C-alpha cells in the first residue's frame, strides 16, 4: 500500500459519501444519473464477489462492504425514497451500448487462460472481475451525458465527480509506483484505468477553470 | 516482473 493507492481509495470513499449526503441533505437526486449508479452497483457486485472466496485484509473487506452498501443506499434513495426528484427525462443514455461490448470484452480478454468450464468458480470470479474493471471504466458516461444534456451541474455534484475521477487517476500513479518498486503490473487494470481517467479530462478542465473559482459548472451553449 | 489481476486493490 503506497500513498497514491491510499489517497485514491480515500478519494473514492469521499466521492460516494458526498453523493449519499447530497441526496440525503437536499432530499433530491436531481442531476444524478441513475443509470451510472446502476452500473456502479453492478461493478461493485461483480468485482467484490471475492469477499466470499479470497480474504485479503480487514481494510480491503471493510472498504468493499462500504462501497457495496453505499451503492445500494444510493439506488434506494434514487429509485425509492426520492424517486420524484429523479431526472428521468435527461437520463437517457442507452446502457446496453456499454454493457454488451464490455461483457464480450470481459469474456474474450481476461487473465484466465484456461478453457471455459461451467461451474469453475475461479474462472467465473475472474471473468466477472475483468467485466467489472471494463464496466467501471465507462460507467460514468451516462452521468457525463446527463450533465452535457442539461448543460450544468450543481457544485456538490461537481465535487462528487472530481473525487470519483481523481480516484482512478491516483491509481494510475499507484500502478507506476508498483511497477517500479514491486515489479508488478496488471495490464487490464492499467488500460481500463487510463480510459476511465481520460473520460474525465474534459470535466477536470471545467472543474479547475470554473468550480474552483467559485462559479457554477455551466457548459458553454 | 509479475503480472496478473491486482486482487488486493479495490
């Protein structure tokens, strides 16, 4: 565990806490894409299946449980408790355009090179892990699409997106660190992590030039 | 150099 990995995790944790608090405090999920939140829930469930098969550390298990729990809480708030405030008309990204390619890619390009055997738990966990890595890299697209469609984002939503985007960028530095000091790398995670971070670049620019200077995030018409 | 899934990460 290096400092970039730790700050990356804390940034990720901060993001999901900001989101839950924003919805809870304002009693509204306006401006938040439910589709992105469904995709993130799917990411956590498929990646953290190893909670049951592979113990790593108390820290690791704790964070996984928090991510799954917060993700479920977000979905509950959006689709049940504050359903009336959900921006359904603007949240129109077609998630099957992400899910289908990502599923195919997960089946084709993963770390498990043995032939497919039905009922092979290790293989299933591995393929689902890979699927989750690919899915996470693009899961923010419905949210970015919603922001571009409405042309604006609340400042608190911008902070959420900034924390969520920074997390994978910090992981990228963590992977460079691990490559140099531990001689370890994971090509699937690295490529997906780069894609994930690149998708946020436009938003990072807007955040730095507008939100930090105290202005609302409003896109040029 | 070792490669593989970074399963200790989140």
